[in-house]
């Protein structure tokens, strides 16, 4: 099978990631309200990990800017 190069896409920004996290947070709230606490908790745990990763990315980016 011939390999094809991936299409060029614009870089995802921290703001894009934040908007996605906020949308997923709203989804978790709806799940919780529907009585699906275990699914909501799993989603909230994953979002917490994503937020921490985003913080680490921001710290790395700010260090690069300072140097």
C-alpha cells in the first residue's frame, strides 16, 4: 500500500483545547443530571488529566518564549 502524507492542518491552540474541555465538562454535567454518575465521574477524571497536560504544555511554551 502506498503511504500518503497527512493533510496539512492548522495547529491546534490552547484556546481550542480549552473550548473542547468546556464542552465536555457540560456533557459531564448532563450525564450527572441524568443519573449517570459513574460515566460523568470517568469523563471528569479524564478532563482533569487533560487540564493538567494543557498546563504543562503552557509552562513549556512560556519557558521557550523566555529563552
